[in-house]
C-alpha cells in the first residue's frame, strides 16, 4: 500500500501544502479527486484550506486501509506459522 502511486502522490501533495508558508501567494496543485486537474488557489483562501482538508481525508482513508491490511497480514501469519 505504501508503494501505491495514489498514496505517494497524496502524501507528497499534503506535505507540500502544509509546508507552503513563504513564496508566491498563488499555489498550483493537483486536485485531490483527480490528479490530472490542476487547481490554482491563494494560500490564505478558504479553498486552500478546503484542499488541505480533502487531502487529509484521503490520507485518513489510506491509513484505515493500511491498518486493515496490517491486521489481516498478522492474522494470516499466525495461521500459517503457529507458535
């Protein structure tokens, strides 16, 4: 799951948005729903905060999936290799 291109892109874009404090007031970033669509928004706008929120929601979904997969993996390991 950590090698999933969507997961990597989501992490990279979220990190970029959260660290964007200086420089141009206009930020161009891929849309959280469709990475082929670029959005240009002002850093201090409500839309900018909304994009960060949508990326965090997407990250939360990935984290839930990884938690489920990890628990499933542990359970299968216990079944295959009982101690």
